[in-house]
């Protein structure tokens, strides 16, 4: 959606040089139209079909992401992915490996034969994608791509969040606000001490009662394991005043205004965390948390928006590893 927003404002336009939501050129479409492994072989006449455009763009993005990740031996960012989709895999690898090099020289060095191999239309570099390739160095170019992505994402994020919130509201109306059941969770995980299994089940039950599904329940339990090892009496008084299962901090955190005894009550501790997630300022984050079907995303949203530890990226990875052990 972000790329479609960037290229066409998500409008299915048939122009003289490009067509459709993703502004494909004829050359680009022809180079990418055949994928036997997906049983796809689009003709040029299908360029105007928005469903075909969405399908083909998804395949192209997935394949480029996999190829670039393999080449770099690491996960790739959205900025790096768009760079590779714009200038081709080989040139993107060269760029990422030396961000101080001259951007214009790098682009000028892309041979037509290599463009064919990487399935890109060189004409896009001077036309559709020219705004992404600004700056004297590769580093400048990456900054320009990031700025464009952020600008476009800000637009689609509002659309997505509003629609997800509306969908969840209608779903709850249709189900008469029936609570979600406790999911298929591995409560025998080695990360859960047997004596504290009741605390893990309590968290799952309380999150289920608020309409959160299995992945969200697991994300909550994983966070509580990392915060307190599911010990409701856990405290941290070194530079902060944090108590209970989710280590709610009285000094400016979720525990502000609540007594020690209140925060050490596991039922109350869980309810306060749930009340925090429900606050209006977290509406968009809550909608994403409710809607995600990806465990890593569920953990990441919880860490970055609800729990908020100091080292968010590092803690996300730790808690995701815990969460993986909770999948039944």
C-alpha cells in the first residue's frame, strides 16, 4: 500500500507511460509477468487489471526481499528492499556495500543486460523513480528513499488503522461482544516455571476476556516472563519503582498513581496493563495489535507501544524467542 500510495496515490490510472496502482511500464510488466512456480503467466493485456497488479507486485517484492536477504546474509529493511526493486539486485548489493560511493555513477553503470536479469526497466530510473534517486552519494539516495517511504506510509497507516478499528468494532457487534477463548498455548514451555503456570494462564484468560486472540495472549505472556519471570511479587527499585507481573513503574509509567500493594496484586497488575492498551492515544497501535496474524509483530507492538523497555529492539528479539516456545 505504501508503494502504491507513493506512485499513484492508490489510484488505478492508465497513463501514457505507466499503468495501474503500481504504475508498471509495459517493459517492466513483460519482464516480470511469468512465474510458473505460482502458476502465473500474465499477458500485456492484463496490465490494466488491478488484481493482477497487486498479485504480481507482491511476488516481485517477496522474491527481491528473499534474494537480497540471501545476498547480504541478513534481514533487509524496507528502504533496502525498495532500493533493490528500483535499481536491481546487483546494483543494490553494490550500493549497500559502499554507501559513500557516487550515486550517479552507480546508476549509470547499470548495464541493459543486467537490468534484464534483474527484471527492471531502466526507463523508470529517469521517470517514475527519479525522485527516489536524489543525492550525490548512495547514502543520500537511501535517505531520499526513506523520506518518501515515511511520507507515504503516514498516509496509508491512517487508512489501515481506521479500517481495522472499524472491522474489530463490527466483529464484536456481530459476536455480541463475546470474549475470545484462551488460545492453543504451550503452558509447558521451558520458559514457564511449573509453580508459575497459573500466572501464565491468568494472563491468557484476562487478555482473552478483552477480545485478544492467541498470538496476542502469547505476546503478553512472553512480556511478563521477561519482565518478572511470572513472579507477581517481583520488584525493581533500582532507579525506578516497578512492581508485579508486568513490572509497572510508579515513576511515570503505567504504575503511576497506584500503590505498591495494588501493583503486586496479579489480577490488578494485568487489568492495569489491559487498561493502558485500551487508552485512546494507543488506538492505532491497539488496532494493529488486534489485527496482526504474525507473532513477531504482536511481540514487537507490545514491546514498542505498551511495555516500553529501554532497549526496545533488543528486548523484542528476547521476547520473541520466548514467545516461540509458547506456541502449542
